[in-house]
C-alpha cells in the first residue's frame, strides 16, 4: 500500500531502524533531517537524503512531504509539536503521520486539534533499536484511525514486532512504570553504590544473579545518552508519582526491618504476591531462565 515514506529525523537511531525495515518492504524512503545530523550519521542504502528542518521546510522538503504516503516523526517532542502544523498543511489527504515519541497523550491532543484530517498513530518501540525489532513489543496508540493506519500497524507486525495497541493515555500510564520507575530504581541503586564507595569489581566477581543483573542494567543505562533518560523522567506526566511511590516503598521496607517487625515484613511479601496475581508464577519462571543464562 505504501510507496513513498519520509522519515523525519532519519539519522537518529529510531529513524534508522524504521528506515531499514521500510526499505526492506520496498518502500522508497527519504530522510528529512538537519544537514549536520545526516553528515554525522552516515547514509543507509536505498535512502535518499534531503537536508532541512521540518519546522521550516524548503521547496524540496515540501515536495517530498507532499508526495509521501507515510511520514514518520522520529524527532524530539518540541520539534514534533511544531512540525504538526506544517505537516497538516503539506501532507496529502489519505497519508499517514506516525510519531515515535515516548509520551503520547500530549502529541495526540495536538494532532486532534491541529491536524484532524490526517490519519495518525503513535508508535513507540519499547526497546533500544540496537537490540533489533523482531519479537519485541511496539506500542501503537491510534489517534485518528483509517485504512492507512491499519496498513502501517500491520506492516510493523509483519516485520516481526509484537504490536500492542492502546489509547495514548494508557500508554503514558504504563510507560511511567515500565520506563520512568524502572530507570529511576536502577539509577538510584547506582547512586547508592557511589555513596557507599562500592568496589564494583569485587561486587561483580562474587555477585548473586539479582545483583549482577542490576549491575548490568546500571551499566547499560549509564552508558546511554543522558538526554534520552532525562526526557523519559521529565516528559511523562506520570513519572513524578512513580518516583514518589518508589520512595514510599523503600520507607515502608525500612520501617519494617528497623522495627524488627517480621510479621509486617511477611505481610509486605503477601502484598507483593497480590500485586503480581496470576502473572507471578510465569514471571518467576522467566526470571529463573534469565538467571540460568546469566554467567
């Protein structure tokens, strides 16, 4: 169904991933990105490059946007926010606009207000692009449905992704826990190691599987791009509540231990089993498989 796609921000990791799979699907892909970004990233086979700013597109950029069946916005939220008004004027009727932002509710509201005539969907790969797409979840928050959106969601599924559709508001509530709370817990763990002047080499050499997994998570996050993780913490409206809940959990745990109250401590475990419910047993089995593979 799709012949032409423009990936705005194609030089970034997410833009490159979508470009790769679109080219494999025989879609003609154009990158629209800043000249310095393209120069630093290197080209992708089968991709045409147009240097420019989607917020102030020149004649060549306008031409490729107007001809596109799909425009993928793989850019930061402030850029996407400004770009919506431009794309509403330039994109042809029936074309699909897909954003890849980590927060969906705000951009969904912007699209409904400024671009009601465009079919639109938010796609969020719930993994680092370097890990590869097949078998991994991609959240899909449909804003304005239509045959183009259905075709794009199906195409992503054909690439091997596990597409999980959900409303934009639910997406943000889930990612506040999946990303903001998880990253905050790992970062706080690392800051605690630093405060206690921990010998990481000694910790690693004798670490039981849970601690080794935490060290590995810390290394992966700390080795990443701070701007990405800051955006996850700062942009998601549910992130403050998630961090506060983490803090209260540590306080409750500490109070039970420091009071020598084994009964309350056991009650916390019962509470946790209730939180997991029917998902507890299969998740426990998953953890056992992960720890078996962790050497």
